[in-house]
C-alpha cells in the first residue's frame, strides 16, 4: 500500500477554477482499480494552535493506493493526462510525498 500527500499552492485568484478541475477528476480517480482514497483538503483552524494563520491558497490531496502498480496505472489514465496540464496552469507550486505504512 502507498499513501501520497500532495501539497499544492494555487495561484492567487484561481482557486475556484482549480477546484472545478478537482471536482471533475475525483470521481474518475476513485473509480480506478486500486484507488482507496483521493481526498482534497484545505487548512482548518487547529485545536492545537488556533492562532496559526490559515493559507487560503493551499490544497492538500491525500491519496491511498493498493500498490505501486495501481499508482503507476493511475498516472497513465486519459483523465490524468487531460487534467495535469489544466492543474499545472492553475498551481504556483506542488510537492508530492510518497509514504508507505510502517504497520
């Protein structure tokens, strides 16, 4: 199993366009073999540090895949190839962390 944490900074003023692409993409990805989770999240007030400022331009995608092969197949789908350039145009930056469970 693999988990991905994808941190994306959306360009100022482009969030709704970005979320429109995400809304269209998410059900297609969830229907793929091997996809266990594909959840877009954003900053929320923390009970641990309620004064910490929230970044309205940060979107964090949490993914879970049954195997590296399922993730590789995901990257080759037509919907990912179509969405990739659209999302890149709307993002200022992105960082992908691939994690494997310890237990």
